[in-house]
């Protein structure tokens, strides 16, 4: 196979015209809702309702419905929190960091992954609020001036979490919205329905596609990308502090911040890859979200997966190297104790299976990459489970060791969180362009002005 | 107005009218002299009048608006006429006597606003000296139990309806008169009679109704001990033992620190000889037992001997000392000697696989501590063992430890089995007219082969007096609710030289009557004019007439009586009856008669046969069945918490972990690891036991330290009608008792086989030590429990410090400097026996909820203090360690910095405090606590347990008003009894004296019978706590984390005999 490296390959296949792009991306928003969509939505809403029921019962009776117990104060609640925050990492990474690095292939997937970020962080944000014993007092976690002269504790990592996650959500949301403005304007211009027109008009903030607008827009987008970039790293770093700052063996580890960030990107990419495989098929976006793009994502999955694998190994090494027998036991217990099955699920899903992506055929095979992506997310969920539950279940005093078994309510809320996430996602794909119309147009072949005319 | 009126002179006083000089002078000053000395406008508050009005207006407005949202919690009834001896907010204490078992300990009842809220031992009581067992502590819950019988009931066949006392009295009076007229027996069935006045009441009753017979029984009694004493010394009353003088104690299947005798007193006396500052005088405890008891856990050397081999063991010791070592002063006739000579200790050791070095050191210790050692046999052992033990004690001259002034007192003999059988016989033949259960539950307690329950059907009138509905009341015609301990009058004499009194501290909560009053009322013959005060008067009269004159007190009776009530006890110089002389001749013959001809040098029925397991594959029908021929023994013992089952409905006691296995809400069949392997069962697997024609499926607990081929089941569980809390908890082993041998609870005639199914225990500690040998000894490797030996300590008092890992005291933060008082605790692991009394005391003091079996099963018990139990060495013959763990109130508490809302923080006097109102319940503090002492309210536990059982109205009266009742979703933990600290501080401020560390006693400290807990101000120089914090054996758990815990532990020294190789 001969490849012409002098030419940059287009990230959009088939040289579609600008109008084609607008048409194909707006199509889902302009056609009637079909049966398949309803089926998907009803499944998702059913999961959401089940989760809401479990949560309602928890509010009614107390967190005692869950399996949490005395040594294991946190379990599914915080596992789900960290898992969903992790999922929320790919979006901003793709839209901000890859934007700064001028990776053109990101344009096809940026909008969608940003949306996923928003929804994942929304899902994640629920857990700290619901995991507490008295959720009606959640407001006390925020430093607001009050007549009780009460203030929050700034040395608590949980408080840092509150700031980290809310900042991340705010910035991601603004970034996403700013990117949407030109597309809203396009949709406004296309639609004939009065109702839609009003909404899109308001959402597009008076965008007139003027040169000046574009000029400002590009600048704002760049600044926001710069602003969001450190957040990608900081959020999961701070989430990892929830554990690293404690004195619990298995949590008190300095490798946690980079390890958590790598893991988050890893799981986020796997989730984006999974969902996009479906979206590109259903909406015929195969030429926009190309196989090349998916392959690039898979490469990132190998890289981050290997980083995570390195961290797993390093944790064991440091435990041994520290000479601290309690630390050593914690890790031996992870690999061979009561929860060994969870540990080995995690290792195989996160470290072993993604290595298959070294093989190009697998990297480009849609069914295999889909399965591997699912496995990565299973593995990453278990990673948080292993860290949180196994460390807590056997800490310092053997007398207080305990065992955690999840209840139906725990799994119900986990399932509900997927329902919550996918319900938002489904609403998103029917109300907003899931691919950035403006940005894709900028990267199709021939979009860039040239002094030499079209060479082909 | 006329001029006269105009000039009318107004005068202030006669002085004024007279225009006296002094008045004129005084009038010059507006205020009297001295009045204005303290008046200085500069010092007055700077509020202007305007501001004052504004503030006053605002407060009125606030008050008005705030009160609109006032949640009306019902009527508050103030004292219209305040009782003289009551100040609201101040506790009153009343001395009384506990009736929870036959020990009759003195108690001090703390009442607040007229309701009892806490029980402690009466410090003036010479036996229990201010301490009381867990059941005594938790008895408060029985008083307020919502399921107490509140009204008299009548009915039949388990169907009851409310009735009134008058009706019932009428009917019973008729029945009693009929019975005595027709010469039918009136049977009163009571527990052991401890009260002289109650005895007199029975006698009076007998005079009025001559056909009356009194039967008394106990599920756990000491009849074998009594009969052995009768054999040896001629009297069945036995003396109290001066445990505190014993250098060497050999306990034979006797749980002297856990449940036998007055164990509260025994713990105190035992622990007093475990003072590390007097290490040379440590006592040494040898325990020879088959079951793993609390005493065995605390032994220095433990010998695993099945209860049926105890006699042989004692005889071997006797032979070793008399004939091998020639250390005895007495000699037997040739007949007995020839038999005794055949009991060879080394053969016995070989057969029972006992360590010869331990046995040698035991013999040496007994010989070198003649007159200063004691050998003590358990109640469960047969009479012959007791006789042999008495003989052995005589041989060593250990009778010096028998207290010459105090011995047991018997008001009424316990009924022999034959008497009960006779009663049942006459019940069947219709010769019994009335049966009165005097707060007893024989339907549950009697061995099933008596057929008591069916016999009751033949009795025309069955009356049961009880606090709760129970198995017996359901079989009765009348169920009469009786007063609780704290609502009753009474007197007790459990030992010579001592009376104790019982007085009510609260008016009866329900329409109940004191059981003695009921009898007294029937005695009067008339149903009218029941007087609540009747028994009180009767008691006083009895004292005035009979007891007071004997005591030769100087004061008049009234003064004496009130002083006695105030103290709760009356000590008097007892007329020493003396222990009779040991009847050697008789005992020599007895020993000869005990001789079992089959016994020949270790190849006989004494041999422990090897159990051969018939596996399921080889023979499905036999299915790994054991039988008597294999040497298996079933031992039915007492339990540690719920007495003979009468405390079954007490959630606090059901939830108190078993001191050895840490199982709550259950009993089980305990077997050894080896036996479990042969039977092929694991913890929680069901086994089937067949004995006396009864079959029971019960789960097994593999108990390290159990003798092989021994099954032990604790009695008192498995009640069928004990109430919401207590019914169907555990398994009823009483059904294996037989009328033939109901006092000897050792069975050989039974089969044991693996059953089907599995059972889940609610244990507060996982059973890693048995399941996972690789984590054994972690408590020692992690320096959680640190131990040494007395010998090593005496040789080098610094040995512990030298071996201890040193913590580095570095911090990147600025340390908080504690000035003034800083609270700290110390726990002496030498003294702590792990009885769990502190846990119950803490539960009562701090309103700790009962969570129920399902919640303990998932690890959510709420106890603020717990006793950790660790095994080390082999799971077959382990060494056990106890360690009470509570919040350590660390200086650099890891829980504090992680709480996002500062709900847990540090007080200036060094307390790690919890602000319940601020807590949102993130549980991060608990995760970060290395001791895992924080407890989370996963539910509103009072509401969660059995559909709000503990939310019932009567129980809210029980709560300590000084301690917040926590609701769902908040974290809680030990506060070092901050309410007591505050009380002491208020007191100190009121009296204008500085607060001293010793002013405060925490609930656990106050309750600890071993005095293992010290509490005080760590900054107070030369205080006890300061001394212990710097003790050579002092250490902190997890010191290396550098979180600076404030509970110091004194490392346990085991008094190992030097010649014993470990």
C-alpha cells in the first residue's frame, strides 16, 4: 500500500459539500421521531425510573438500604461518582486539549463528547449529594454566608471535590454552549417552524455569521480551550485526593493523581467510542466520524490503558518497597483476598484486553473495538470498586474488618445512573446537532482558501 | 384645695416626723451608705435607651414569630407541688437490690425527674462494691419494655382477656379456699428464695392454707457444690472464697470470671492481683476446661480437658502430690490409697494430649503456694469432682482462703428433682388445686420429660405472676402482671453478715402489683382494700420484729430503717457458724466408691476414642454420625447475657457480643476445629443433635480452644413466647435436659450428625483466625495488642520500651498546644477480662440504640466501645487477647480534617467531639478512622428495629436526658462521656474550685468490675492518668500513624510459669 505522505488526509471522507454537511447533521433534528428512538428512550427512561425509585426509597428509609456498613462507609455510591466523573473526562480533553494541539480529527467527535461530558458530570454530581446520610442538608457542603456562623472545612478533600466538579461542569458547559452558537444560528435559519425558530433564535444569541462574529468566536473558543485544559487534569486529581489525602492503606498513595487522570481519559474515550459507533451508524455519519477517527481513539485507549497498567504495577512495587507490612497486606489482599475476582476483572479488562489494539485489524474492526470499549468501562468501574471497597474492608485493626455485599438498591441506583445519563444523551441528539456543523465544514477538503486553486 | 391640704406634711418615718438629725443626714444622700459603692456609670453597658427599646421590641417580635413554628410535642406537666427531695435537672440516687439472678447484688439507681435512667452497683455493698453485671445494667430496659404485661388477664388455652384485679382476686380466693378445704395441694413455684421476709410470707401463707407447698428451682444452680459440701463438711452452705489472697487459681470448667458465682466480685478480686506495679504478686490462673470460657481466655495456662475427664484429672493431681511428690500431710488408708495410686498424671497427660510442662508447673505452683492457692470446680461438674476438689484443697491447706465470716445462706432448699416429679404426679392425679408461678417460667425451664406443660392442663387454677407474657403464662388461667425490680420492696440475704434492701424508685408504670403483695392480699382473705403499701408495711414489721433485734443496733428502729434504706445494705457481725471439719474418713470411703472398676491404666472408658467418620459416600444412611461410643460429650452451659432466658426480650443484652465468639442474637453448638474437620462442617453449617428423644438442628461454631469431641450449647435461648425481641432467638437446648439429671448438664447419650443447610451468625467480628491462618497474629505483628511476660518484666522493667517500635513525632502543621485540662483514658489490659459490662454501661448512659440481628449481620452495630478479641498461636489451642477499643480522641484526629462541614472537631480540653446537628453524613470520618470506632446511623435505628419497637412511648422515659438521641444519617461515637465532664465542670465552677481529672468518671470506667479503666486530666501532674501515660508498659494502638491517640494501653503481662516452654 502506498501512502502519499505529502498530502494530509482529509478527516472527512467523500468530499461532501457544505450544504451536504448541514443537511446531514440537521437531519435528525428535522425529521419526525421514529419508533427506534422511542424504544431507546423508553428503555433509558425505564432505567431512570427504576433508579429514581431506589433513590426515593433510600431518601425515605436511609442509606441503610444500601450495603454500606461500618468499615465500608463508601461503596457503590462513591464508586459510581468516580466512575462517572471519569467518563466526563474525554469530552473536554477532545474539545480543549486536542483543539490546542490542532488535531483536526477531533472535529467530528468533539461536540458529542462534550455533551457526554456534561451529562456524565451531571450524573456524577448526583452521587456526592445522595450518598450522605441527610441529603436534605446538602447545601451545607457549600460555603454560603449564613446566620448560623457556620462555615465549611477547607481542609477536607470532599469540599475540594465540590469546587472541582462544579467548576469543571460550569466551564465545560460554557465551552460546549459557545461551540453551539453558530450551529444554533444555522438551524434557526433553516427551520420553518415558528416554535423552533424562537428557541433557536434565543439560543443563538443573535449570531449573524458575520466576519466579526467569527473573529470573536474563534478567540473565545481558543481562550476557553486554554481555560478548560488544566481542568481536565485538575478534576480527577482532586477526586483522587479524596483517597490520597486519607490515611487508609491502599488510598494513601502519591501515584493517585496521574493514575486517576489517565484512568479517567481511558474510560471516557472508551465510552465516547462506544456511543459514537452507534450514532455514526444510525445517523449515517460514517463519513464524518470516520474509521480513522475511531482508530485514533483506540490508540489513545492503548496509551492510557498502559499508563493505568503501569500504575497498578507501581502500587504493588511501592507497597513492597515501603516496607510497611500493613500496606503490603492491603495489596496482597486486593489480589488474593475476598475481592480478588474484582481485582482480576479490573486487570484483565483494563490492562490485558486493550493491548489487542496493537493489532491494526482489531483497531479498525468495529465490533471488536465496541466489545473492548465496553470491557474497558467494566474494568474501570471495577477499578474504583477495588480501590474503595477492598481497602476499606480490611484496614488497620483486624477486629474491625468487614465484608461488603451490594444490595438490590445499590445496583438499582447504578442502573438508574445509566438511565439518567442516556436519557439526557437521547434528548441531546434529538434537539441539538451532535456534530459541529461549523467546525466540520472547516476541515473538509477544499474548505481552506488556497491561492493555487483546487489541485485535484 | 384648702391650705391645710396644701401644707400637708408627708413624712417617711417617725424619725422624719421628729426631724431627727440622723434622718436629715441620711436624707442628704439619695442612697443609703454603701448602696452606690459598686455603681459606676462608666461600667454600665453602653446601650442607649433607644437601643434597649429596639432590642426589646425585636426580641418580642422574634419570640412571637419563632414560637409560631413551635412543634408541640405534647403536654408538659410542671410540678405543681415540687417534691422536697427533687431538683429538676439534678439526679437522685437510690440504693436497692438487683433481682436479675440469685446473686442479689446491691445497686444504685440514678433517677432524673423521678424516672430511673441508669443502674450501677451500690458502692456500699460489700460484695459487688459499686459494680454490676451487664444484665443488671440493662435491666432498666426491662422496666420500660413496651411489652410488659400491663393489666391482669384471665383466660385459658392461651386466649386471654383483660380482667380487673378484684375479679381475679375473688376467683383465686375461692380457688384457694376450695383447695385447702378439699385437701388439694396449692403449689407455689418460685426461684431460689433469697429474702427472709419473702420466706416469712410463704410461711404465713402455709399457715393460712396448710396444703401449700413451696417449690423452688433455678435453671443454673449449684446443687452439686452444695451436696459435695454436705458430704465433706456436713453442711451444704459453703464459704465465700477470698480470691484476692490466692496466688494460684486452678479453675476446672468453671467460668469464675464470666458467669459463675458472683463473677462481678470475682473479677474485681482477680484483677486486683494483676497490678503491674506489683508484678511480683501477680496471681497465676490455670484453667482446665473443655469449653472455651471467658475465664479460659484470661488464663495464663490453659489445659483442654473434657468435662467428663475432670474427675480423673483431679485424682491424678491428688496422686501426684500425695504419692509421687510426697508433698501432702495426710495419708489415706491402704484401700483408698491403692486406688488413688493408679491415677497417673503423666499417663493422663499423654492420653489427653496435655503439655507435661504445664502440668508440672501447675503441681509445683500448687505445692509451693500451699494455703495460698485455690482449686475451684464448676457448677456443671458432678458431685464427685467437687468432693475431690474439696479434698485437694484440704490437702494443700487451702481452706485458709475460705472466708470464715461469709458463707452462702439458704432460706429454702432448692427442690430436688424427685419433689418436682412428685408434684407433677399429683397434678396428673388431680390432687393439685392451685398452681402459682411466683414470677417463674417452668414451662420453659423444666426438662421436657417432666411433662410439666401437659400436667398444667389437669390443674383447675393456674396462676402466673410475670412481668412479660411467657411460655408459662400462656398455659395459665390467670396472668398477673407484677412490679419490676425498681417498683418493688424487698430484702435479701445472700451471704451471712449482710442484708440488702430493695426499694421502689418509681411509681408502678402500669396496673401491676408486687408479687409478694399479691400473696399478702390473698392472705388477708378479703378482696377489698388492696393496699399498694401492704408489703412495705409487712417488710418493715418483719424487720422490726425479727431482724432488727438480732442486729443489736444502738439506734431506734425508724432511724435504723431509714439509714438502712439509704445505704441499701446492712452489715452485721455474723455469728460464725464456721465451716465444719473435713470428714476424711467419709471422703476416703467416698473416693473408694467413686472408683470405676473398668479403669485400668488408661485403656478404658476414660480413653478419648478416635472418631471415625462414616462419610456420606460410604454410607448415606449413617451420614457421618457420631455416637456415644465415640466418647462425644454434650455440655449444656449458661450464657453470658440473658440469664436463664428472663432477659430474652432485652435488646441490649441480645446484642451484647458473646465475650468469646463475638456472636450476637444467637447461641450455637460450639465444637473444636478437629471435631469440625471430622464432622466435615464449617462455621454456620447445621448439625442434627438427638438426645433424650428430642432432635434439634443447630448451627455449629468452630470455637478455638474447645476440647475435641465436645459439643457445648448455651441455655437460655430459643424462647418461644418472650416478646417481639426475644422470641425465637437462638436454639433451645433445655429440651435436652432430663429429669433424671437436670442438674448435671453433661450428656453422653446423644448422637450428632451433619445436617443440611447453613445458618448465618450475626457476629461483630469476622472469624478470620480460623478461616485464614495467614492473617493470624496480625494483632501482634501490627503492635495492636502488645504483651509480655511477668518474668521478662521483673527481669528488665524496660524490656517493653526497648522492643517497642518508635514513632517519629514529625508534623508539617503547627501543633495545637493544649493548655489546661486535657482528657485522657488508660486501659490496663492486665485487668480487663473482656466481660463486656462496659459496653452495656455505655449503651445505657449514651442512649445507644439496638439495631437488631439483621443489622449486626451487615456490620452496623452501634456500640461506642467494643471488646476486640484476638486469637494467636494455633486455632486448636489458642492464646486469647482482649482489647477494649473506643474513640481514642487523637490529638491529630484523622477524622477531623476530612469532614467537609466541620461536624467533628476538637475541643480545647482535648476531646474529639461530634456535632450531630451539623453532620450531613458523608461517612468520610469513619473511613479515615484507623480504629473504626465511629458508628453511623444508617437508619433511624429506633424506628427500624421491628417496626419501631424502640420508638414506643415508654422507652423514651428511659433515655438519659443529658445525651442527644441521634437520628438517622448522622455519625456518632464515644464522647468520653462529655455530659459527665460538663456536670463535673459545672459543679467545680459552682463551688469555685478548679476542675480535677478525678472528678469525672466515665460510664465504662464506673462500670468496669476490674477497675481496668482510668480517666482523667493528662496535664495534672502526679495524677494516676499522668502516671500511666508514662508507664513503662504503656503504649498507644497504631502509634506509628502519629495521630497521637489519647487512650493509653498497659501491655498485658502473662504470668507464664518459667519452666513452660512456649
